[in-house]
């Protein structure tokens, strides 16, 4: 079978390898689609500190269960699925409390464990989620990033009738926006990239502000809208500073962007404004199911989010499209398999 291997930063090859077999408790998935994530790009360029090389990347995927191992219901064979790519210990305090997404021994497919840029992958059957009937493989592969947005929204505590500010309209910011709009939340979006700003408008943002900094217009809009929740979805020092400075007194700031290292934060404003700062990491099973519900209800504009598609053999080209972002790029989808 074909498998991509990231041997080290900037060294990515698609090669032939032996096909895996499912072990006890596992399902073998024929991968159909797998998205290129910003974290994949960080691994490719050597800026992801937790990647263990060499590794097969890819963690946003959908496919078909072709075989199951012992202790797995054979009715799962033939099912159209997506997969929650987090591998946890089940023993640490976080796992035992139900918050396994912050497991002390967390491994993620594509970074510390084999990922899905390959034709077949064996995964724990408990991590498999069935695709709703009308959800195709492209949309199914978006369940993973959408679950990130769903979890971030749940972490915030925001609900129907609330107002939020989303900083950044990359894929994760747009997924937070999608989850927020589905929950009846008005959302302002700050995004300097014109194409991404247009997509945010198309996906239901109440207002979109082109500035990448806290302009007087944005400050006034945040105040007038009664924003109670701010989502940082970029992962840069300047946008972290922007988020704290824009967050109204008594509001909640959710950190969804992935930062490459420590950043300065104006804690005087956090203290003086009694800001609640909450981190958000990945998702749990209920977030995946909620994301699949949104996909099944047709509330996710997959055509707006998937801007490019390449076959597995051209994975490196797909990476470069995501890096260069010319023409405007959101999600690059990799066609790993085709239906018979």
C-alpha cells in the first residue's frame, strides 16, 4: 500500500509499505480523505515541538472500515466513518475524570503515532465515529477540525443570545464561527486576509473587521455588541495581546490558537478586568458527535472550507499550497482512496 512518511523536517516521501492488520479491539480503515492541518505544516517545517520523527502524518480523516479485530463487532465492517485521532492512557487523573483530551500521556495520530496519509490504518475501534447518511468523505474529514471548534465553544460557556469575538478566520476560527452560529451566538470576526474575511461573512459572521490589531472601530463594535467571549484562534504573540486588550471587563477569553512557545501577556489587564482565561485542547467523543450532527444537518459549508484537493501522491504539493496560500487557501484535502 501507499504511505507517506515524514522522515524529518522538510523531508516527505510517499512510498510502498506493508498493509497493517487490525489487532484486538481495532478496526482497519481504508482512508478516503485526509485534510492538511496547520499542525501538519508545523511538523513539516520543524516547528512542531511534539512531533516524533519519522512519522506518517495526517489526523483529519474519513474512510471505510474494511476489517475488525477480536473483541470488535463485525457489523462495523463496511461502515463509513471518521476517526478521533487521540490515543490516551485511561489511567491518569485527567482520563479518570473524563477529560481524556488532556491525558498526561496523550499521543496523537500523525505526530507521536502513525497517521492517516496512507491507504490503510489500524485504529482503536472505540475511536471510530459513524458518518451520518448524507455526509460524504470530504465533509467527514472536516469532523475533526469542527470538533475542535465545538470543544472550544463548550469550554467558553457561551450560549444562545450571547455575543462573541473570534480573532482569526483560518480553519479553526471558521469552525468556532460555525459552531457559534449553530448555537445562536452572534459573532464578530477580526481577520486581515480579504479572502478569509469574505468566507467568514459567508458563514454568518455578524460583522467582519479587516484590521489585524485592536482598532478603534473594533473596540467600539465589541462594546456595542456586548461581547462576553473572545476566541484567540491564531497563535501569535500579537494576537494574544490583541485578545486580552479587546476582551471586555468580566469576559471570558478562550485560547484556541496553537502557540510555538511562550508569549508575553498583559496580566495587569487580566487582573484589573477580572478576565477568565481558558485553554482548549482538541476534543472528546461528545464533541465529535456534536460536530457530526452539524454536518448531518447541513450546517457546515464544506465547499467554502475546502479550497484545494490533491491525490496522496502529490501530498508534498498539497503542503506547499497550504504554506504559500496563493491562491487563497483554507483546507487542502488529500484524496487517498476512491470508492469502487
